[in-house]
C-alpha cells in the first residue's frame, strides 16, 4: 500500500503541473464548481470535467485526469485505499508512421515468403541424395589381353544426357598409351550397360563416356561453381567398387577454392571423404546441384580431409572444347614454378621461374632462358600457375603473345608465337612427376 501511495503521489505531482498550465477558462460556474477541459501537451484529453474552485484555484479530480491519460482509478473512501490499473492511452496514429508500418509489414510478409521458398529448395542430405543418386553410375574399365582381362580403372560417373552421355575422370577410363579398353557402366538400379570412351583430356582429367542402347537415364542437375563459397556444405557421392561398395555418400564443406595442381586448373578443396572409386563422381550442394567432379585426394601421413574436385563450370568448358583430337591448346613450351608465397596472395610475389624449356619449342625459339622469371603475359601480371593457365588459354595456337621477363636485374620483353598441343600429343619435357608448385605450359 505504501508503494502504491508513493506511485499515486508521483502521478499527482506529475499531472497537476501539466493540467494547471493547460486548463482552459471555465465554461460555466455553479456552487463553487466549474466545468473545464483538460489539455496535455496542447492536446485535449478530457472535456466536461467537473472541477472544484476554492481560494481562486481550480482543483481537478485525479480520477478524471488519470482516466483521460489511460489509467483506471478506483478507491474505497472508507479505507482510503487507492488501486490503479494502468491502461495505455491510445493516440491518433501519425499518417507517416502509419505508412511506415504498412511498408514494414509488407517487407516482413515478403521476407517470410522468401524464407519459405529457400526452405523448400535447401534440403537435408537424405533428400539431396534421394534426388541425385539415380544420376550417379559406377564405371569399370578393363584391358583385354589374349586369354585374360585386367581391370585398369574403377570409378564413378555422372549422367549428362538421357541418351547416355556420362561425365567422369580420364584416369578412370583411359590408361595412357593403352588402346584397347572395355567399359562397363553400372546404373543405380543395378543394370550393367556397355559403353565406349567418347572423348577425354589428360591435363584437365575430364572424360566423356557414351552408354550404348540407353534412352531413359536420369540426368543430373548442374549448378554454377563460380558461386561457391568457402564453408558451404557439400555431399560427395561415389562408387568405391574396388572396396566392394556402391552408392557411398560422404558429407563435408568446401575447404578452399582455386587450388592448383600440376594441371594449373583451379580445383575445389573439400573435407568430404573421397575414397578410391569416388573419382569422377559428383560433388553436390544442398540444392541438389552438381558443383564439381571429384578427382583426387592427398594421401600422406598426418594429412586428413584433403580432397579435390574439378569445378563444374570448368568441366563444361572442357566438354565444349572437345574435338576429334581431344582438347587443342596453345603451347608455350615451358615448365615453370611459382613462388612459395604466390598461392598465399602475398604482395610482391616474384612471378614464375622457368625451370625447363621444350627443345625447339616456342619459348626457346623466342629467346627465353632457364632461370628467367616470367612476370606478365600480354601486359597482364602473372604470379601464379593459375593466372598463367587462365591468361594463356585466352589465346589460340599460332597467335603472338608478349611475355614480360625478369632476367637477373633486367626486365625484358619477348614476343612468342604459340604452338599447338592436343590431348594425344606428348609434350617434349623431362619424364617424371612434377613438384606440386610446378606445371607445364
């Protein structure tokens, strides 16, 4: 009760200065009483309020003022008790505020619809696999000898057309130098179909296999790998047939983008488990779209979760460039290595050091030397293997390119007429594996 009385006193003290300064001239007087209007902040909150006039002062009953301001007041005169139930005073809405509220309500409704649409497209791993797995196949490649047959490759493929065109890795279906290869494609429903190698490329590791006698295959949905971001969840689906397993699913995230290997094509890095036989299989986002073709992983002591996939946009570009000679590329005739800091985007990376030249190759003929540092191509700075690959393949064979080189402490410019290198051609470089920071161009 003491607390309630204190609250009431605070209300009276607060209200009377407002009311006293805002009470209009009485409309009429009778027997020491007046009928008045009560204004608060220059707005009328009550009219026809009976007031008591004494000693030249006008007293307005607290009940009327409190009720006018949105409070309900009741009291028991016998016990001198007061109870206050606060009710918010409803003010006339400001037109501009009302318009803003309508706009915000429309925005909330729009965002609700967009969130619901997004929820419908982003699925659980189980839903993604259910929709995608029918377009994933197993592939077995065998080489036939007199009286014997040897398995040279087992992997996975992704159906690209209902008529039987299937994407996979070259190393799954083609052994360099081997001419006779039989291919067997195992569909998700267990059917085994004969197939033939349609086209392939060693450098990018992209191959096409054509199934014979198929017209009803489930086709995968392909996404846009340029929109992939690090940390994005992905699913790898494959057929580790050499392990006696089919239709294996692993999950992970995109660990990195634009990773380079000896091909100097950009790769997606993922920690989704990739096992022998996953090669050529799809890396799928949670929309059920193929964003990459799994191709390799790092196997070494102390290394875990380092798998790689070809971005699907690169794969589609390679397929579009297939000819009867595979891929035909411009040829510079160099083996170069990048600075240890180049891939880390450290400012001031020195460029690409020439470590080998193809005998009588375009770079040799133009005057390039082992030890030169290649710093630009057609006036575009070159610091990494990926940058050189991207810039070089903007040109066609037999075109002239301008190469900026640092030789010792001197900058020189050379003009090189590019050569031609097709898939089946053997580049005239040293034999043996390149280091991870080297590539042939």
